[in-house]
C-alpha cells in the first residue's frame, strides 16, 4: 500500500491530536507508517510525524547517530529547515538507545508572551507500554495512568527542569518501532511509582 498524502496524513494528524488529549495513551499508527513506500533511514513512525508536523515554514533538529543524513531525509520530504536545537520547533531524538535528557535540556521552552514557541520533541523508544513505573497525572487523565517508555530515566529530570515555569516548557511524543506513539504535553505530571 502506498501512503496517501492527504487522507493518511490527516488520519495521522487526528491520531496525534487524540494522543495529546489523552496523555500516555498509546495510539497505533502502524498501518499508516508502513504505507510510507520510500526508503527512509529513520523510524517510519517518526518519519510519519515529520510529514504531519513539518513544512517549509518549520525548523527542526535531529539528534541521532547520523544527524546530517537523518535531517537530510526529513528535509527532502517536508522542505523543513534544519536548525540548531535551541531554535528548532521540533526536535527528533532518533535511536531507541539515545539519552533524551540532553536534547530535552537544550530544547526551546518559549517565552511568557509566546509559550507556544516551546519545542516538541519526537523521541524514539524501544517499546511503549501502558503499564510500568511511570505515573502520569494531569489534564486528560482520569486519576492516574501508568506507562513505560524504556529510556534512561534522566529524561524525567530534564523534562521537569524545562517545564518548571508553566506555561513555558517542552512537549514530548514517544514513538516505538511497532508504529505506536504516546504524547506527554507539558501539563502532564510525570513521577516514578512502584
């Protein structure tokens, strides 16, 4: 099946918005991501999000083992502009074993006048599960929700540091190799439980 640049991208956008509305809830985009019929060097779900989020007016940054090659692939398909991490609208942390703490700490948090200018990070993880040590609370979550992202936990402190002065902060979207994603808006509180 070939990716439909209108309907499939709209479907992916709706599912991404659903994930923002219900933080930590896993959304399955595997069928749409697998429809990307060109060879891309990055996680297909991350590439799908790049197609949804980036255009010629948007700046992005890549943190990966091959940032130049991965950024070139995203730019070629989206016409997005490559930026330094502190100036990027979207930051792609690619490679399921990468430490996301550094990119989170360097990402843009917006200003009090324009808090919406905070970066969104798309972070590749090994596997997303709706159970595990992370306890999520906040808007869109009834009570609490648990999840696991399989990352070094340093990202939690880095995220808390960037989001300490609401409404400033960064938002996260985790993607795994199975075509799934889960979002953590800056309004979501993240703790570690037992």
